[in-house]
């Protein structure tokens, strides 16, 4: 009984918001039409269609009082200008990934993925219950933005390589597409990384601009045809154990929105986040089988010396960033502390179960 009373009083963190009923604060005749710019090709599987799903949910939950027009990369603004366009009010909303903006907001990278960091379940727990959303709100408010998690790809593969990697020496001098903290960690072991839209990866691999590339996972990678221009698919998950997709709202537009429609956006974002996680789990499994069985893709894992070097480099990159940027320090303190809170149960729960299952069913 005491535990139930405590949970009721605490409101279960962000879950208390989810349970609150919608209370209309505006005329039923008042309608809103917003534009959403994205970093994905129009209707691109899961990423682009995930933005569409969010827009559909908003219109449905608002009973048609709010409509969001989704624009693919390049239709209104280029893929890598979503942040600036929404901040300036060129569009009311954006759908992208926060680590693309590391040159503008260094701390933004922690809200997409941290190398060797939390997985998808843990990341959602931090955002919804551990203070992550509040920090994200605070940092983005300085740029006239209100952020939300609106999708997640789950664990991402290490990427496509034109040559086989047998040792750390084989990594030296490679040109690799990889954003965020992981990209900086790769730079630390002798790789040259670049950040570019996904739509440019195929041609860059084909023409030799790139030697290797990270994109997402089997489903999206196959959609871009990356198996046609690189022979080796490295599955070593280290760079993005989760990958949050962010929905950003122009803060002026958000503040002008009635409270009930703000609640609609919150709930649509939460539902679309779960929907995309579930879709990727299924579609990636299908696509991986197709890549291996029908296209003869060769799966590989990084050698131990590469993984060890990447782990060490990742820790150095994170430490340099938190030492040089106050916002990054605050976010990292929250992130890492919450990860330690979760780890004991993760070890005896999900991790222990998966290990036992694999041992007994292999």
C-alpha cells in the first residue's frame, strides 16, 4: 500500500504526463496547419514514414484541429539545415537526429547516441523518467526549440566497408561516414570521418569518396542499396547502441499552441517513438536475412584490438567534451549516473536472459 501511494504521489515521472486527460483550452473551430522539415528522403522507410506516422497521429488525436505537412529533405530546406530552419520559424517542426548539430550545440550529441552507452530501453527510461528530457528542453530552449524523441532505430550496425578489417592497422587512413561522438572516436584511432546526408552515401562509396560508411541497419541500408557498393557488413554494435530521432518544434509556435494540442503532440511523439522501435526490430530481421541469403553479403565483426581502441578513444572524446563544454558536462553527469542506476538490473535481467536463451537454444 505504501509503495502504491508513493508511486501515485510521484506520478511515475513523465508517465504522469502520459496519464493526464486532454483538456481542451481552445475553440473547437480553431485549427492549425504546420510544416515539418526532415533530414530524410520523402517517404523513406521507417525514418520518413515515421515522420508521416507522427503527423497522422497528431491529426487523429486532435480530431482534425491540427495538421502537419511533412516535407522530405531538400523540399523546403536541405537535410542538414533542419535545426536552423525550425529555430528561425521557416517551418514549425523538424524531424532529424540531434547529433547532426554538434557544431551548433555540442551537448546535442548525447541525445541521439553515446558510444558504448545506453541501449534503447535504457535511453527511453532516462528521457522519460531520469531527467533527460528536462535537460534537452533546457539546452534547446536557448535555440528557440522544443525537442521530443519521435522514433528510434534501435542498435545500429558498425557499417559497410570496401575492404576486410583484420587489425587496427587496417583502419588507418580510411574515409568513413559516421556522425556524432562515434565519429570523433573513429578519428582518434586514425580514421577520417565525415558527416553527410544518407542520400549521398551510395554515390560516395561508389566513386571512392568514401571507403566505408555507417548508415542505420539492414532495413534502411538495403533500401539505399549499400550492399551493391561495399562487400563487408560489420555488425559490431558500439557506435550507436540506440539512436533517438528528434522532433523539434519552434518554441514560439509551441508556446502559442493551446495546452490540449501541446498534449496531443506529446502523446503522438511518444506513440510514434514506440511504433518505430517495433518496426525496426521486425524489418531489420527481415532485411538481414535477405542481405545474407539473397545478396551474399558477408557479415563481419571488428577484431578485438579495434574494439578496444574504439572504447578507449570514445572515453577520451567524451571526457574532452565534458571538460570543454558546461552543458555537455551536465548532460553527461545525468546520463552516466542514470546508466549506473539501471545497470545492476540490466545485468541480471535482460542481459542475463538473452545470454541464457542463446546458450540453451543455440
